[in-house]
């Protein structure tokens, strides 16, 4: 009999992939499924980025690269950090990895071990909790509040810190809620963290470019007092519609960048070379397609918000970022899981149960509005009909 490590029993998953598989099975049977379950832009990668990858392959970039990424790419990331966040970053502290998820896994593995505690947002991206548990550390949920647009309360977070806390994970704009942590809440958090110098911070800012209502993105990288303990997670997947290319970047505290690179050497060697050249084209090339995409997301956000709030038993907080709406469905009498399963089976609309993002997601479902306005309208109309037909 094979004996996988017991840690494997603690490893969770991301149900979005399971719902996607079920939706695709129904589609293969001829059903017209509207998929608002998956968290990826419905736009293609801009053409000049694709061309840069093709050129890189033609130019012979076929071999291993430095494990932390080719120097011109890490320099381009540093320029991007200066341009979009106004911070100075040493390209040596940038570690390029195969997707934002890998920075997350590296940071959690670097701090997680039995006896350690790691704070993570709930409802939040499910991989945080999964990876924390995998390392043997204790996952400690930080509660996000619907009434605060799914922000946390900084005093409450600070009150959860113990001598065993090693890492605090912050995600703004957030998956699955679209929530944005206001700047003054971050200020308060950072002030309080001065009392807890043993706590590192992982700031997952993968949705940083997708913010709305003229509220600029507030980045934890702009606080110099966190510089020696902040890990920034960002990447190309969402901003440039590059989820399948598998590339992301981390900016690490100077002392930790070599450790992240060592993990990369052990796990993935490097990101594929052509993708790295494409990533330079993404950062340095025209940004008009990114702007147009964010604009389209904003229009859809306002429309879906209006439509969801008109459904009986449903109310939806205004998402400030990303491309998700996270309505409260308690008034429908459905659990999150029932809504997910019934709406897919009966109405052919794929959404994700809030409980896939943590226990505090009960009573909510996630709509990804990465679909055309027409499909979004059709999806909510189907749910409205389904709700009306209930006894
Ligand atoms: N962080 C959050 C909050 C996400 O929602 C995702 C993807 O869904 C990631 C990180 C991972 O992104 P990537 O596809 O670059 O690994």
C-alpha cells in the first residue's frame, strides 16, 4: 500500500476548478451554460505580448534562465513598481515565478510549520488556508465584514496576533468579494504592526490595477516601515489576461529574496523563457488594452450590482475592485452550496458557493463578471426566473 505524507490530507483545493469541470461537462452535453464561476478575464492576451513570445522562441530563447528571472524582466518589474506604486525596488529583490500562486506558496512555506500561526482573510482565496494547513501551521481566519465592503477591522486583526504569529496575509482588492481595504485601515494596521516586529506580511495585490470609483489602489509597499518584512505578490495573470501563461512576481525583503530563489531552484528552476520575454512586452508596451479591459469590467460591475440587488432575497455590497461580486443570498433561504448546485443544474449558470472561500462565506455566492454584459444579464435573468419558480 502507498503511504502519502499525512500533510496531503490537510491540503485543500480551489472549487472554481471543479465547478468549471462540471460546467464544461454540461456544455459538452449541449447545454448553454453561462460560466460566471471562473476567475479569469474573458479577453485574449494583447497581440503585441503574444508576438513577443513568438519572437523569443524564434530568437532561440529555449533554455533555462536564472531561477529568479532574466535581469531585463526584473528591471522592468522594478520600473513598473516605481510607475504604479511610486516605490523604489531593487531588481535583485524581485523573484519571477510561475504565477502569483507560487509567491503565495513560497511565502507560506517559508513561515509555516507546526506551532506557527498564520492569519489569512475569510472569506478569501482558498489556497491561503490550504497551504497554511499543509505546512502544519495553524490557519487563523481574519474576518472580513460585508458592512465594511469586505474590509477587515485593523484593531481586530492586531488583537489576533500572538507570539506564535509568523505571517499575516492581506488581499486587496480581494477575491472572492471584490472588497478593497481603505487606506486609513491600512494606516492603522501598519501603525499597530510596529508593536509586533516578529510578524511578516504577505500582500496579495494581484488585482491592483482593477480598482474603480476613482479610488486609487492603496498598496502596503508604500509603507517604508514594513520594507524589511513585506512580501508583495503581483503578476500578469489578471492585468494582462495571461492566466494560462503562468508567470507572476514577488518583491521580497532583501534577506528573503535568496531564500525564495532557492525554493524556485528546488521547485521549478525558472519560468519558461519565452513567457518572460512576453512579460517584458506586457509591462513596457502600450497599456491601452488593459485600460479598455478595466473599463469594461467597471461597466459590468455597475450593471451586475444593479441586477443582483433587484433579485428577491439578495443584496450585494458594492465591490471596489477585481472582477467579482459577492452577494448575500440569505434571504432566498438557500445555503451557498445549494445556490451553486441548483443554479448550475437548473438554470445553467455557474457561480461559486461562498463557503468555498471559508466558513464565513456561508450565505454568499461569488459571481465573476468576466463575461459580456449580454451574458451577465442573461445569467441573472435565468436566476430571477428560477427564484420566482420556487414554492
Ligand atoms: N491571488 C489571488 C487573490 C487570486 O485570486 C489568484 C488567482 O485567482 C492568484 C493570487 C493567483 O494568480 P496566478 O494565476 O497568477 O497564480
